[in-house]
């Protein structure tokens, strides 16, 4: 079979790309930097979540997204003690940076 020239490239995202973004030191660091910056502007969890959505995705979180983010906020974060919630803002920012909505322009 011969290779054909096409005007548009097919989507080739693999799960490994997403796993790399979730685990790369660069992505973790960027999530922390953004969370630190946003934390300086508000102490309110809802305001923080909305600010993260606005900063990263250029839109407000939907009611469903806001509810989901607030629900997981107090939960255990892998690798941290249950009582330690200090990594949650950075984890939220990192997760938003890994969304297809952030990575791909429609």
C-alpha cells in the first residue's frame, strides 16, 4: 500500500502523552507556580477554582465542574497525608493544564 498525501493530519493522541503530562516534572512545576500565583489573590476555594478555570481555559467552570472540583478538594491526594490539603490547588491546576480543551485549539 502506498502512502497518500492528505490535507489534514489525523488525531494521534495516545494515553502515554496524557500520562507524561500528568507526571512530568515540568507540568507538576507549572501547576505549582500557577496555584501559588492564584492563591495570592484569594483564600476562598470557589474563587480559586473559578480563577484557575479562567486562567487556564479562559472560561468559568460550569456548575458541574465547580461541584466536582469542590467535592474532591478535601479528599486524600496520593503521596500526601490525609490532613494535608496544601497540594490540592496545584493538583487542580495541573489537571486543568492536562485537559484536551487546554491542549488542542478547536
